[in-house]
């Protein structure tokens, strides 16, 4: 229920907020770069009195340079945010779970974490890490629940869905093996 509300609140079409914000930012940058280029072209054409070909080439170079520099800066900032998020939130949660084995707290921490806005790729990676941690410790019910969540956060394209199906099968196999080993250990 809470997950449904979050997916509805996350934006149009149920897609992740981070992906929509990134696309919006990129469109804004391209529009701003185009506007700056038009101003440069206008100034070159009418103030510097350059011919049309030279003005066009200078404007095109300026447009490409602005877009490339801005996209590089955005990509670097995104990677930095992801690294900081992993270092400050994801890794401590996983370490705490490894040390304590407290599934209830781990799932509560995850639910709190997921309620905030994170990069869509990080959401998928961290959700997969939670599945791995739960599978490795034999928490079948929670692992299956997290697998379902992972299915909701992976991309909608065919390749992502195929990779998810393959991963889900691997997890099912691992869960069976862990269950079998736990039964042997009890005997």
C-alpha cells in the first residue's frame, strides 16, 4: 500500500522522480545553451559584422562546447552524489545488518531510505544489495519481498526486464540452496 502511494507520488507514469528531474535538467540546459548561442550569434553578426558562415560556425562551436561542459559537470555531480549516498547511508545499513542480523531494523531502515529521493540507478543497486544480504542470511520472505520491489524499480526496457528475470532465477536457486543447507545444519 505504501509502495503504491510512493509510486503514484513519484511523478507521471509511475517513473522514478530522479529520472524525470534529470531529463528536465538536461532539457533546460540544452534550451539555455541554445539561447546563449543565439545571443552570441546575434552579437557576432550585427556587432562584429562577421559573415554568415563564420558566425554560424562560431555559434555551432559555442553551442557544442556549452552543452558538453554542462553535461560533464552534471554527470560528475551525479556520480559524486551517488558515492556520498552509498558511503553515508547504504553501506552503514548493510554493515549494521551483517553485524546484528536484525531483519526488522534492516527493512525499516530500507523503507526510510527509499522514502527519500535517490538516483534511480542507486535505488536499483541498493535494492539488489538488500536482496543479496537477505538471501545470504536465509531470510526467504523478506528476500522475496525485496525481489518484488526490485522488479518495480528496474527499467521498463526489455533488456532490464530480462536481466531482472535472470537475477530473480539466480536468487530463487540461492534461496533453495540456503534453505537446504539450513535443514542439513539442524539435523
